């Protein structure tokens, strides 16, 4: 939850700057261009609730992180004056789909063996990880991007560098998930609450 949120919120921040500063989009247009990303998160989380009983939480977490890394790589390859539909949208959709899978897997894994008396505490810790991940994601990925831009390469180069780092982080998290996340499969027909 911590890592996936960091990548996702860092992507929102970097793309907000890219859309407004590099592509000259208004704040309203930039906000509207995030709607497909948000829709992808919701659709993937819904799909994850149906896939969890068959695939298990580990497979969904790893697949989601791989998708997020792939989306970050797509964004890292965006040229300075790329169009939205052909340049940014594919990466945003992959990031969103991956985040939806990871959020569902992380939520189910974190809450699976918690008794009712500690459910609030466990949920609070998960939400805290979500919020801290968001803050650190913005801080780290924007620092990477602006350091590259400050070196004279411009924000577009910094943007690509920031997403390259995000792809590496997602790949590392996928490896950690592959060995550290237990395989949890809710019983078929059991309602699975996701993020």
C-alpha cells in the first residue's frame, strides 16, 4: 500500500506539472485528463475482488506492481511534446490498473487475519501507510525530476527521469511482493472489501 500509493500520487503530481508547464494545459484540462486513470483504478479494483478467490493476493499484488512499473516506463519514454492520447494515456491507464490490483490485494492481505477487536487499528495502520506513501512519493519523484531539470535538461527530461525511478521502484516492490506477500484466497461468494 505504501509503495503503490507513493508511485501513484507521485505520478499525479509529475503529470500535473507536465501537463500544465510543458504542454500548456489549464488546471481544469489537466484534472479532466486524470479521469481515465481514476476510472482504471476503480475498474481494476472491482476486477480484483472477483479474481482474488482464484488468483490469490500475491499474484494480484505482483501483477499490479508490474503493471505500474510498465506504466511508469511508458511515461518515462514520453517525448517532450507528446500528445495526450498516444503519449500519456497508455501509461496512465497501466498505472491506474496496476494500482487498483495492488490496493485490493494489499487491503485483503492486511485485514485477513485481524480479529474484530483490532480491525480499526489495522485499518488505521494501512491508511497511515497510504498517506505516508503519498507524501513520500511526491517528495521523492518530484525531487528526482527537479534535480534533473535543475541540471539544465528541462522539466521534460526530469519528468522522464522521475518515471524511470518509479519503474525501478515498482520492479523492486514486485520482487518483494513475490516473496513476502502470503497467498490469500477469499472463499468464493464471500464479499471482499477493497480499498
